C-alpha cells in the first residue's frame, strides 16, 4: 500500500485525476481496475473515482512498491531559477511570465529544448527543493497559449483551484482581458473591428477566413491605432474570441499583415525588414492582461492589470523606423 497526503495545490482534483497524476505512466486500464477493485481509499473509506479531494486528505492506493516504482512519474526536472527575470507577477496561486519569442509554452512531443512550462516547474523547485515530490499529484500549468514566435504575458496556475479558475476565465472571457501590440504593413487610419469566421486545417496547421457554413468559427478582433510610422502602423489589439492564429489571419485578411509573419505575412516586406534593419522576427507581443471581479482563490487579483514590456528588438526597430522616416524626408 502507498499513502499520500493531499496538498493545498491539489485541492479540488477528482480522485481519478489525483491517482492518474501520482501513477502518471500507468495505463488507464490499470487505473480503472484499481477503482473497480476498490483499491483506492480516502481517509480510510472507499470512494468513487469522481470524488473531489481536499487538502490534508489521506489517499491510500493498494499497490506494491514494485508497481509504484514502475508507474510513478519519471521526472527530468532540476532546480533552475532562469525564469526569475521573466516573472511579471507571482503569488501563492499564479505566476505571470513574459514569454520570450521562440519558446514554446508547452512541447508537442516533437520538440527539443525547454518549454515555458518546464521552466516554471524548475523555477518553483529552485524556490522549494521539495516542490516536486512523489506525493504531489498537481503539476503547475499554463491557462492559455501563445504561438512560439509571439512574445508576451502567459498565466500559469500554481494550484489546481487557481488553474481551473483561469481556464474558466479564458473560456468565458467576461472577467479577463488581453491586449497585444503588433507592427503591421500599411497606414491604418482609424480604429476598427474585424469579424471574420476562421477555419483551422490541422494537417497544415494553417487557418483561413471562410464561412460558418463551411465549418468556420466566429472570430472577432478589435484594433486601435497607437501610431503610424511612414507606411507602417503600430496597433493595440484585443481578441474577443480566442481562435488559433486569430490576430495574424485577421490582420492579413484586411490587408495589414504582421511584419515578420512568415506564415500569413508579406514575403517582400519581411525580406526588406531583414535586409534594411536586420529584423527577421514576428512583431506580435501580448502586452497586457487585466482582471475583472474575481472570486476565490483569485479574488485578490480583482480589477488589477499587468503589463509585459516589449522585447528590446521591437523597441529598437521602432526607433530605426522613425529615424529612417526623418532621414528620408530631409
């Protein structure tokens, strides 16, 4: 028999999810057999797999030491505080991180190198060497994603309750908001809204504008002009819906593609920016996250706003564009 004590971070997990995380590489059939044979107890009583665990509950799983060693999590983490300089805000419930361009939020199984979620776990281990233990069934995770080449603010839940609340906020979108900054081709003269349904092709990982009758999902993007620089515009963008590649596809759809976007952008413009300014990246940054009225455990974040500074290369490019505009008109 193996026994575990539920931590505050694991509060609210279903018993099935708790067992599946403790025995993370066990076949699902093995997990279900444990419940069928009533080999899982909570505080000395048999419980259904849908039972919701609470902090301080004692979980007993009737398996041998050999089975536990076979099915427990194979950890490949080591304490590392490299994330520290990227943290925008942290408390005992969440971490807000300014993700660098080129870093995946989570690996898709084919990638090498560290992903942002790995960096978060290793950072938390650097703050508490016992953070990741055999008894801990909850792994901190991101509540949403950014594309690899989009930089900016990403929210992670440090507890199960916080992560679930963040998931709900991003799904319902009535008490959370995100703003992006993008440099686009062309002069955008006034603020506007883009409402164009989007359809994702999973095989090619591309998205296109088409009709709802063809399977597309409604998508809405609001944009405001921050400033125009010669024949380019810096925009503040808010996505009312959260579709894959939404901002990039919508801006390309209205004839103002994101500078440096290799998938939906203007190839000639991208080549120009690389040759003229040495800039070959996608100029899209998740700059702001704000919260409305929240309940526990995130009540303390109600009405708060957090900002992620733009990468230095973006700031430098804007300066170079302005300097070039002045020189060209002298």
